[in-house]
C-alpha cells in the first residue's frame, strides 16, 4: 500500500490543528443552535397555551355553524359544508403545518338525520354525541389516532368538527423546519464579520510571535513590541518578566562558574606545587610536610566539589516528593555524625528537641540545611566552646523551627547581610576560611564560602527561610530556620 504524500499529510495536519478562528466560528454556530432551540421552545410554549386557553378549533366550529344558520334547506347546507370541507383541507395541506384532514359532520338538530359527512369520516366511527359535549372540545380515539372533537348546535343544525390531535413531536418537527431557513439565511451575515474580526484581531499576536521568532538564541532583552491592544499588554509584560528572570539566572550562573573556577584553581595549584615538592625533595621532613599540605588541599577540593554539587542539585527545578519522617530522631542521628569533629576541637554539642516530631519534608534539602549549619558551627566556633541545636514545631503545628547557636566570636554587623552570598568570606579570613564564618585564631579551615548559601537555597526550596540572630549567652551567632510543614499522609 502506497503511503500518503508528505504534502497531503501536512495539509491534513493543518486542518486538524485547532485554531482560534475555527473555534470562534464554531462558537457562533453553537450560538445559532442554541437560538434555534430557544425559539423552538418559545413557539412550543405558546402553542400549548393556545391549545389550552384559546382553542382555534372551537372558533372555527362556531364560525362554520354561524355561516350555516341562515340556510334551511338540507341540500344547500350539505353543499355549503362540502365546499367548506374541501377548501379548508386544501388550504390546510398548502400550509403544511397542521397534520391530517379536518372532518365535518352535519345533522338536523330536530330529527338527528345526517345531512353531510366528510368522505373520510365514513371509515371511522365517531363516538355518540352527548349533551355534556356540546360547546366544549373533547378528545377520543378514532382509528389509530387521537382526535379533538368540536360539538356545537343551533336551532336548525348540529355540527361536529373532528381534527387529528397534533402531537408534540409533530409540532416540534414542523416548527423546527419552519425556523431553520431563517437561521441559515442569517448565518453568513454573522459568521463572515466574526471570521474577519477574529482574523484581524489575531494579527498583532502573530506580529509578536514573529518578532520573538526572529530573536537570536542568546537575546534575552525585553521584547520591545509596545503592544497597543490592552489584551496583549499582559502577554508582553509576562514575556519581559520571563526574559528578565532568565537574564538574572544566566548572569548568576556565569558568575557562579567564574567563582567556582577561581576557587578550584587555588587548591589545584597547591596540589600541583606540593606534588612537585614531594617528587623533587630529598628530605623526609619536607616530603612529610608536603604530603600534609597535599592532603589538606585534596580535602578542600573534595569539600568544594561536593558543595558545588549540592548547590547545583538545590537549583534544579525538579524537586523530590516530600517524605514522612520523625525529624527529632533523624536530627539526633545527624548530630551523632558531627560528634567526632566536635570532639577533635573539644566543642560540646547539645540538643533541645522533643522525643518525637513526625513531619513530611523534603529530606535532601533538610539534610543540606542541618549538615552545613553543623559543619559551619563546629568549624568556626572557639575551641572548647558550645554548639546548641534546638528543634520544635510552632504552636499551630504548621511550621518547623530549627536553631543552631554557638558562643564563639560571632559575625560583625557589617558582614551579616553578605554571609549567605556564594563564595563570600568575611575580612580577616584567608582563602582557606569558610563562608563568612567565625573561627578562632590560628584554626585552619577548609571553607569554600558556599555552606551558608546552600542553607539559604535549601530553605527556600522547602518554602522556608533562614535568618541570623543571637548566639549563646549574648555571644556568638545563631542561625534560625523556619520550614512550613506539609500535610502528612493518613
């Protein structure tokens, strides 16, 4: 079987593709259908009211009976009614609205002798006339159809007019057909202006799309379209806002890469130099000292690389699903991992937390917050000092509050607004010091200036925030993190 040509497939795809013009035209067509239905319902309600309160059959019967009143001769009355019967049914068929044939029966009021009966009436058996039926419209089955029967009389004649009852379905069908030509006639005069207005109205949007399509891949400047239409202004503003965000992100990532390259270059240079010393030195003491410096540089490079990976993971748009965990028990395990580092510097670790605090959190982000705050506190606190960790939920149970405080030298007020910036290290710290930290004199660190930036980014990813505050006993510094708690699974 031969496949369709590409041009044919493309044409079919274009036809099947949804468009605003086609959608607008379809909406107008749907409105026409609704109008048709409303008019049909309106006619039906009027019809039911006319049948109930102003029956046309009774008026017709009264008029025929009044026209026969002056005639005394039965033959003349029969001829007159036969003419009326023929003309009425011809006209009825021409109109095509009323179903069936109108039947007439005329009798002498005094003797009850039949004077005239429609030819079709001879095949049916009308019910007998009763005094109660005179002057009212009754219904009775004749053959397979329900008929409405008018019964009237005067001094000379007794007349019955029998009409097939018009069923609701027949009325709706005939009335719907009668309305349809008017709607079809009006539709081109409505659809054409709608099509033209939608097509012309979309031209500014197409111009905006063309302008954006012509931009270079690195062009993140504002659109500069200057939309004149009020409906397009929010779109242009949103695009400009998006481009501004992308520019900031690109600039931030470019600066991040430059800073990361600069930070990595320093320990790599140390590694190269110390490896050269180890290879060329003839003294065992020099080789031992070079090995110690080499290991320190490798540790710093490893620490920096891990922090760069952590920060990149926190910047990703895709986030892991929150997990149910006992935060208090998890925090105790995290503190246990920091104990060897604290003992090496004779720092006392303490925890103030409830026995159990179940919550649903982003666990990788929480790990980044806790591990970096603990590492920062133990790394830069004074030897022999104290690091206190506090954990609790607020009174409403909707926010997790975490505090890490120490009694070290603290952070100068001038530096506190910068400590969460990437690669920032306060004055007085060597290239090897930490992220705006507060170490004791003479204590060498392997800081990279990323720890607190990671804490802030992780807190933001969880929808929380981190702020600086007082340390222990009016000394040192404290970091206070607030994280909204997600609803736990039942």
